[in-house]
C-alpha cells in the first residue's frame, strides 16, 4: 500500500509547489500581461508597476513553477507563457473564485456589473455572429498587444483613440469590443462610450487570452494588415 501511495504523494507535493507560485497577486498580474504575448522584463515591470528587480524575482518563481518560459536576446530577457493551459488554469481560478468566494463575487458585482447591465457576448455566440457579417469586432487593447495576436477580423481601436474613430464605425452593425480578459476595464469603457453615441454595442465576456486558449480563429496583424485603421502609438494602459 505504501508503495502505491508514495508516488501520488510526491506528485501532490510538486503540484502544491506549482500552486504556491500563483499565491501572490503580482504574479497573477504578470501572467495576465504575458497572456497578451511575449514581453521583456522591463516592459513587464512598467506595465505591472513593479521594480525591475521585483519583476525578475516573481518571474523566476513563475518559471520554477512551470508557468513561463524565458528567451534571451542579447542582454534582454523576454518571457512568454509556457502554454495555453496557463490561461485555462487562470480562467478556472477566476470562475471558482467568483462562484465560491463572497468577497470576489461582491467585487465583481460592485465594479463590473454596475457599469454594464447588458448580457455580454460569449465566445460561441460571437463565432455565430461573425458568420452573419452583421457585427464589427474591435480590439481596444494597445497596438503592440493587437499585433502579437488578435481575433480574426477584429479591428484595432485602442480605447484612447476610440472617440476619433467613431465617425468611421458603421451604424448598421452591432459592435463587439474585447480586451485583455474578464476583469479588463478597457472593453467596459469602450462599450459605455459607444452606447453614449448611439451605437449598439456589447463586450465579449472573455478576453483575447481565453479566445486563444480555445484555439478559436485568430491572426497576427502582419497577416491581416488591412483590418487595422491608422493609429498613433497607444499608451500601455494598466487600468485594464
């Protein structure tokens, strides 16, 4: 009996080490940033508002836990997620927290439900809508994140450029906005602005990382340059 239990126990000990790597909010923040695409340490530090030394420390823990993979280019070190299962795990953690942790449920209701009272669009519904050609999908993340990958057919309109792009948007289409994830405020704010100007608009319930993790249609901007209107460089809004 002891021989059959020991390997399971050893595996559980290693899984506990993996879970421990997530037990810090800054590391979850770093994983969300990396779910948009590969980034350098200094860029991650700026986005997550951490020192470079602190960022490197957290990334090393995430690397030891199997969540991220480094790549060195000259003196620069870049990190990416180790796989789509990282996004799937984070999504499951979010759903579990919302359903079973009262404090999370209250925070979601107070800060998100109050600014968007319409039912958001799910991934499967968006796939059906895209086949009808009756919707326009806009990616309101910064241009660098859009170029790293985006929903196929989506147009990049960073949130701080939305007001100047409004005249170019069709009135006869519903507009679906998406951003970095379910807790990203960029899509919420974009939908509010669109509705205030008389557009029919909703947000995608999930963000780009969840779309990518399900292997739904996506494309890089280099492969689809015609779908991106001219914009100036967008600021990397951490508010999202």
